[in-house]
């Protein structure tokens, strides 16, 4: 069975919006100007004391000693940024004007006599050369780098993060704004023909059951909601991140069958925590307490559980609050002393987990906490009749697991040689907002 190839069209709303404030743009501009001034201050003209030479088109026929003092160099460029076909950025500098104030001094009598003319010629020539160089750097060198700059990034579990643009950048007097797709998919998923192609989707639900193609990229049963507008300018850069990003991540992981967890006594070193897995625990409470038949039949055994998502989870962002809803199938197994494993019970559960967020090493760290459980259904011949008690013991078990599970990191994409500093994070309806200053280590 083959799956027709489909590319996802760009979502109407972005998954991530990046807003660089005037403070951040001025910071980058200042560093760039300082770099230019530094290079100019160290510029040395060729020593041609043995003969005539040409200085910026001015022919000097005698050996002279010339000193140049840079008072001011102002450069104004008009850019036209657009979205490239691959979701990257095209940048074109269409116009350049310069204002150069370089004073030339010399002990040479001829240069002293025509000092104003000489200075004017020098300033015009330098100004033109700076503009020519700036246009070449932007329209050739920098544009080539932009064209080859990736719009995807490999993240954990072999997945791909697509942060390509969905619209042209927006510039105002207060900020520069870019809107990004922000989707997570598996670009190396094997399709129904055994070929690797991350751009397949099954045509109908019957095929989707037998052919795991639907989740592998860019085609999801949900779309990004509208992101909130922000008018803050205290920090240099703001990332406004939709729940859409997290949901594409969860959706892909579910269809790749990576959202599963085996919980067994071996996960815990302390005997007190291991006791919760016993089939029988007189005078105490363990999982076996809620399965009396199993407790009587296998009194000296332990119990293990397999959790696996039965449908894709969903994340919801509310003010100061993130919750993930996770439908799971829980399978209960007896671990006998002779190391045999017997499945004895299955339950359909829904886990509701709170999610904490922090900034760590330029990434958002998500950690799960405060999980509650709803038991959706059990077989008619269920081995447990005390659903409330079973729910309570499962929640206690999940709490133990939460304490040892590592968080999941998601990178905030910034240009190379750039770090985030003094970062804060807050949660509003439909979005996480990361506000930060920038530390650019090199230009």
C-alpha cells in the first residue's frame, strides 16, 4: 500500500513569532559599527615612498607623510527582506548613502594649500567605496549565506524542527518581526513501500490504521491559533511560542509510538518505593491491594505496568498554566519470582499533567508534574472493583515516576555567535513568551 505524497501548505497563523525590539536592533547595529571603525582604524596604506602613487584616485607625485583622522562615518542602507521559497530569508539592499568625515593632515606644502579640496575628494571616494563594499557584502556575500542557511534543525529523538518563515518579515519603528512555521516531524519515517520519505500521509482512516504515514510531517489535524500581540520593549528579543509547536511534537511522537513507558520496581532503589509494586502487602497499601484475586493467586510477586498513548496528547496554554491531556492504555503485568511475566489487566486512562517551564542553555525545559488520572473504562470482567482506590494508587505511582523522569528540552533558534541573557518566561493564553537580552560574541 502506498501513501500519496503531500506537502503541507503554510499555516495561516505562525507557530512562533520572533520580535526583535529597537533595543536589540540598536545593540546589533552598534556592534557592527564598532567592528567597522576598528577595521578602519587599523587600515594601513601601502608604503610607496620610492615613487608616485595614487590615493583613492588622487595622484601624488612626491613622497609625503599623510595622516588620516576619522571623525565620523555614517551609513544608511535601505533593505528589502522577503520570504524565500524554502521558508528562508531573502535580503536585498537597494540603496546606500554615506556621510564620511575624514580629516587628512600632512606636512606637504601642496596638500596644505589644497587641503579642503583634498579632504572633500578623500571623503567622497571613501564614502563611495564603503557603500559599494556594503552593498556587495549584503547582496552577494550575506545573501549567499542566507540562501544556504537551514530552516530546519535536528532535535531529540531524531526529529526535525521546521522554523521556516510563513510570511515576509515586518519592520516598524519599534521592532522587527518574523513569523515562523514551527512544526516538529520525523523526516526519516519509512513509508508504506519501505521507502524513507518524511512527506507522506495516508488517504483515509483505514489506511492510517495499517500504515503509519500520517504523522511524519507537516500535516496535522489542528492549526495554529492566533498569537497574542505584545507591545513590550524592555528586552532585546521576544519569542511568542504557540501551543501548536508542542502539539506537533506530541502528535509526531505518538504516531511514532515513542510515547510509552514501562514502570517496574527496578526503576527505584529505595525499598519503600519498590513496595508499592507488590501483589500482597499486609498492613499496607500496594497495587495488589486493589486486585484481590491476583493478590491471593500470586502473593509473592511484583507488578509492572506499561503505559502507551492510545491517541495523540494535546497541550493547552492558559495564563500561568500549561496542561497536557494524555490518553493512555495501561497494561498490568505480574512479575513472578521465576522471571515469567503474565499480563492480567488493561485499563484506558486519561492523564492530566501540569507542565513547568524554565529557560536552560538557550532552550525551554519542560517538566511534567501534578498528574491526575481518570479511568475511562475497564473490561466488564475487571479484576479490580475499587476504581477510586486504583486511581489513587496509580496517581501515587505516577508521582514517583515524575520525580525521576528527565525534562524535555526544546531549542530557541538564534543566529550563530549569539546567546540569550537575562531571560524570563511567562505563560499567557495560547502562548509561551520568552523575553531576553542578547549577547553577540562576534560579528
